[in-house]
C-alpha cells in the first residue's frame, strides 16, 4: 500500500448483497481491536481502471471473479472526512503513520453494489481487519464514516432496479421456485407481497422459464422450478 | 488553481442540457488556440463538498444558482488519461507547466447532468477557454478525453429518467402547451411520437395542471397552457 502506487483522495466502497434464510444480508468488515465496522473497500492503483480496482477488491473478499456489480453513487461530502478514525485503525494494526500518512487525507468514495449467490462465498478479512461477516440488513452494527448512508442508497437503488434490471436473479441459484423468488423480492422491498399477486405479475413479465417440479417428499405439493430466460 | 487548495486525481464534468428550437442542446467549451472541445468541468476544493464544487462550476458557466442537477456516473478508466492534451491546453494559455503539474496527473471524473431553461442562460467561458456555446446534441464537435462517452451516458440516463423523475419539466418554462412538452420528449428520445398517443399518456399520469388558453392571433386553434402539479 505504497502511496506512489495509488491514486490519492479517491477510494471505493462496495455493498455486497447476499440472500439467505429469507433475509437480505451484506458483508461487513470489523477492524482489529477498534470496534469499528465498515464496508469492504479499497483504493485505485495508478495503472488500473476504477471498475477493475473494485473487482480486485471483491475478489479478495469473496473469492469470486464474475460478480454482478453496479456503480451507483460517488460520496464526496467533507463531513465524511474523519482522519482520527483511520488513524485509530492504522495504530491498532501497528502500521507506520508516517508511511501511511496518505490514508489520513480526505477521500471521495465511489460506491458500488454487488449481488452474489450467498452459498458460493467464504468471506475473507483484509490485512487491517479481523473479520468479514454477513449481517442481516435489518441488524447492522454502527458503521464508520458515511457507510450507513452508502448502504441506504444502495438498498434504494436495488429497489428502484428490481423490475427494470431484474437484479433479483443474481441473488438466486440457477433454478428456483416461485416462492424462492418471492422471498427475494420481499427481502429487498422490506414488505410482504400476496402470493397470487406476485405470481401473476412475474409470469406476465415473460422472463421466467418453467422446468420440472421440485420433489421434496411431499409430491402432491411439489412446486415448479423456474429459471430466468437467457 | 493552486494544487494545495484542491483534491488531486479527482475532477468533475457536467453535461448541461437545454432545449431550444425543437432540439436538445448541451454546453461545450472550446480551448484557446487548440481546436479542443470539452464539457465544462472542474476540481474539488479541499474544504468543499463534491456536489457544491459542481454547483460552483455551473454557476460560473451559466450564472444560475438553482439548477436541476444529478450525478449519474464516475468515469475512471486509465484510457481517459491523456496528459498531452492538458499540456497543450496549458501551454496555449501560457500557464506554467511547473505550477500546474498536478493537472497533468490522472483524473477520475464524477459526471453530472444539469437541466436548465435555455432562455435564462448566457454561457461564460473560463480562464482556459475562449468560448462556451450551445451545440445541438446531434451536431457536437469531436470532444477530448472520454467526453463523448460521458455525453452518451448522460443522454441514456436522461431517457431512462424521463417518465420516472419527470426531468423534462426542467427544460420548459413554468407554463407550456402540450405541443411544447411533446417536442421536449421527442428531442430527448430522438424519435417522433403520435400526438394523440402522447397527449393521452401525459394526461393519464395526472401530473399536469391545465390553465388558460394561449391566444396567438388564431383564436379558434388556441391550445391550453399547462404547468406541472406541485
């Protein structure tokens, strides 16, 4: 993390959404011995495209290469500049404040959201943090800087894009039941939807392909499996 | 423009849309003696919010304070880094390359689009440029860096937001005819719309308030004036 290898004053943060147990979750890092929680993020190398830097960061945290990723907003208020927090994080990790002085400068952060299949990921902490864990979107710890605002805007963007870009498909396995799909929608929207209303709407969009039934021992109730049309 | 007053590696660019003579136009700067054309843009002061920096820049170019402004994407590819272009611009303006060396570094640019009432604006060039003019969106000069990509993405975002955010209202005076509104939609979408289809759709949205008729000498054909509901 040598200053000369990175652009200064510019960072990125990622809101990584996963879906499990009926609820929407995001990845949160906890920093060594500080009690600070934050979104996974990073800095842009001088010879690297911004989008590639974000993919590199996500690969390091999730092990995944091909992640559905969308840039949604760049956060640049002066109020997000709190050098004392970064100083505490560096000191707690026994990093040289002299060498890493550039990290104490003001950063504008480009925020992305990612949608991943929860089951494919084993979250990995980075050098400065001792954990990287899934948290239920409704039960996040307090986050540093403006990271709570970044999460709120990511969730709003996800809701806005739910029908338009069919982002929900990235949170599910390749084949799923109508009930699985409904649970993803309900978790993102934060509200219950009537089963018949949901099913009618989804089928009317003509984006689903029906496959065989899913037999789980109660054959008379076996639901159909669906996938998204290519 | 002293380096110590500004964040490094981060810039902004604005696509300023106006509507006149039935077509959509944007503001373009031409730099002294270079033949280079570019979007109006600028840099962020160390003590300034990113959004405020963009408003400051727009105020300088248009004289307007309350502009409809939306951030839409941050451009960070390495391919946009062309220091020889900035060097030519500085040399043509007789600026010291030593003092302004920081401008020759790589910049990530946060892009915004603005919608303004064409009639309210007298475009003002900045210190480095000798003109700031309206250009028809279909007849832009070749632009430096990735500015053509920025314009294309701004236009796509404007189209995507046309119904959802009613952005068209910012391009019209407070009262307008249905025909005025249709011309704005057609200019943004780049296609003709059937008059009856357009009128039915607009009225069904229940966003328009009908006022008196606009008499222009041919009283038997006078169209109604409308405004957007508050």
